[in-house]
C-alpha cells in the first residue's frame, strides 16, 4: 500500500508561530464540534451571568442561525474587545484552577465562535449604555452604541462558513436541532429556577421547548422541572433521592424499576450543576439497579452530585463532559447506596404507566353518541352502598346473603374457578395464614374453593386492597377504595422470596466452600495486585485468595452458592476486569444474587396454583411490607392498578 509520507520533510522543519486566526480555528475545533456545542457554551455563559430567563433561537439546526438572549448582568462596552480575546474571562483569577464555581472558566468560547462564524454581541449592564460588536474570521469590528434591555444577546450566523469542510461532517438539520434541544433541556434540568425557551426559526418561528422558572424549595422546583423536561410520567413514577457522605451530597429523582427504558436515553447526571456523561457515575447508577432490572433494560434518573470543587477535576475534556473525582470509590458508593435506599423506600410501588398503557390499548370510542339509562337523571350517579348490597344478594349463587355466611356452606354451588371473596368475616382485619410467607410455598396449601364474601372496608383501605378473585389460577384481583389491583401471584411471590433470601444472606453471611486443591490462576502483575488489594472484601463474599508468586493467585475457597463446578479462573478474571474499570467489583455479588434469584423463582408460588382468600390477602400484605415488591426479579411489574374512574371510561360512564 502506497501510504503518504506523514513525516516532516527536510525543507519543512522550520518552527514557526501560527497566526491568531489559525490558532482560534484549531481551538474552535475542540470547543465547537457542532451547533449544539455553540448553544451549550452560550447558554452556560448566560447562566453564569445570573440570568433568570434565557431564550434560544435556531434556524436550520443552528447552521444558519443561533441566537441566545438572557437578562443577566451584561457587559460594559469597553469589555467587549477583551471578551473576544482567547483565555480572557471574568470567572476565575487564575490563582486556583481547582476552585471553580461556574460553568465556564477557560475564556475560549467567544473567540472560538468568532473564528468559525459571523458573531454579533449586543449587551448592556443595569447602569450602563448598550453596546454592540461584530466579529468575522476572528476579525473584530469597532464597538458601537446599541439599544437593548439589561443582559446580553449573542447571535451566531453561518456556523463554519470559515471552515466549510466542517459542514460536511454535520448531520441533517433535524438531527442537529434535536441535539440543540437535548443540550437546552439538560441545562434546564440543572437550573430549575431559571426559565428557558427554545425556538426554531427555520420556517416561521415555533416554540420547541419552554420551561418557566420553578418556585418553592429545591426538591419541589426540581420535581416540576423534571416533569417539564422528562415528562409527567417520570415525575409520577420516580422516587426522591437524598443522601450525604463525607461532605459529598446526592439529590435527585430515580425512576421506579418498572419505569425502565430500552436504552440509556433517560439517564441525566450532574456534578456541581454541570451536566456530564461520566463512566463512573453511569456504572454506579447501573449498579444501584443491578438486581431490579432485566438485561437490556435501563433505569431513568436525574441525579445531582454536589461536592467541594477541589474534590473533582472538570478540566479533563474540552467540552467538560467528563470529570475525575479525587475519591471515585466514595462517590460511586454514595450513588449506589443512595439510589438503592430510595428505591427500597418505595416499597411495593409499581409504575402507573403499566395500567395506563393497558387502558390505552383497551379503550375504543363508539361510533355514535352514548345513551344510558342513568343519563335520564340530571346527572349520572352510582348506586348507594345499600343498593349495591341488595344487588349482590340478588345475584349470589346461593340466593343472596350479603354477609357471606350462607355462601360458605353452599357446597359445590359456591365453588368457582375464579375464587371470589376475601375469606374472612366483615369487619375483621385480614391476617396471614399460620406460618405466613416465611414458610415459603408450603404456607399456601392448595384449595379448590374460596367462599363468597362482601367487601371488607378495612382491607380495601390498604394500598393493595382486599382480594376478590383469582383468575386463571395466576392473577389475583383485589379491590381498593379507588379501583382495583391485578397481581401476578408467581412474580410477586418470587420477589418476596428473593428479598427474604437476600436478607438472610446479609444476616448470616455467605458460606465458603473450601477447595480440596487450591486453584492457581495466572493473571499478570496488575490484575493480581488489584485482586489482592480487595481480598478482604472478596472473603466476605466467600471468595478466599492468596498470593502465589508474581502475578499469580491461589484460590482457596469459592462461594458455596455457586456450586461445585464454578470456574475460579473465569470468576477471578471477571472480578479483576471490573476492578480495573470501576475501581470496585460487584461482579461476584451480582453472580451470587443471580443464584438467589433462581432459587426464589423455583421456590415461589407457581402459575396454575389455586389459592384461598386468606392466602391471597397474606400475599398482598407481605407485598406492602417488602421493599421492591412492585417488580419481579426480572424488572417486570408484579401488579397493575386500574382506577375506578378509568374503568368507568371503558364502559362510557364518563
């Protein structure tokens, strides 16, 4: 292959100083990768200037026009030429490059934009007069007077006109516009008390995104802003996260496991208010959901890490998208424990979007107007409680006894495949069968009959209500005060057994199985050193290792749960890889939990199993008291809710 000679030629070895325009274009290549990069720099400048409202207008994906207007502090006209000089900034004084409290600090954005497009800045302070300056090809014009409100408007036209080759690497206008919208939304999440508006002026002018300033305390404001950016479904199906450890704080909202996504598109991470795409934080978020989501599903979350600026280096990447923590293990542990604690506090909650999606598929509008007998009255109404009891009695198989006592002795006539009723007298609180769920599946003895019984108001007031029926020997129907609950009995009990096994594992520890002959694993010096540094933690999980020469480890015992045929060499290699990648290893813990999950699956109530009413209610009560019971071990929901108002819509009553 005749490859070109990339070495310096004998006649080209003279060192020369590049001119200012070339320097700015090279710098712009790092700072301004695409229109979204320019928008990011300008909006961050507006936030640093103390703006309470920021308006962004783009045309043709930002290639033809980018305009950012803010009501911040503005600049004096005398400062404009200096602001266009490289490495000129008002945000730091250069004495401490780690003590950074603003988005920007390098002083590269404005000169870089002036090098790759036609830049106009119009600005005014609260006490000064307006001024304007224009820049093209890094050549700045004279400062001229201009009218304007307090704040700054930066207008960038014909991006990359000075470097037309860069235009060939941009995507379609639509894709670039979407990238701009993503940038604005991320910054809007970081600043809930600031209003943001994004307009597209390609054809006319339309509002693409709008978020008014939020009010209230930080969590209320953040919740409202996340609803505007990530959608109301996320706001309704997320839990509040708040944790602190050794001066590092974590706040935000994490989606319920049943509100998962098919890709990591709804994961937003911030460090000291700065949006980042950090591998450490993404790995920590994934670890927090390790045994709650099935492979191929990703959590939705917006998390904010706050720490001393000196504890994190934000000057790692030109776009500041990556950071480096002084103590990465501490930060990762905080994220994992904080999110897990918040999800555990959600208890039995499951995503409401599951039931909403079911209703969305079931609703079908009739072609003509709906007419019902109840509409003959001045307003629709539901029957009274007395009328409902009378109707129940008239339709009961045994001729009608609203107490359910007659039905309990009705013999074969009272037997139903669905198993209606609660199984306890009215007014008594539900109770678990003797032994409860702790005895495993044996606590739920098969039964061919469940007695008819009216609604129990006490149980109905509980979150998962009172059991009313078992459908297809797999689904429990429960009645609540505001609707009905449908429970997958196998999935629910699988999670309950799994959580019990994990709790026992934490309390009693993990049994180690000693190897008759220690297995010698050659890994190399680096991997062996990392494993030996973590030997104490690995021993708690049943994996005992010792040094056996340079780069070699002797495996003395393995976790008994993994069975007698565990491949110790592969196990050690996986743990070493994760230690190298994350600084800590969850591989062994995840493998042990996977075994527990399989045990729980085989030890839980099977589909097709008939259950008595007291058994179904014991299951519901245990779900209410068990963390993570809203989803099975594979991340699927264990129950869905249909509100009475939604059920009435299905039948055209509303």
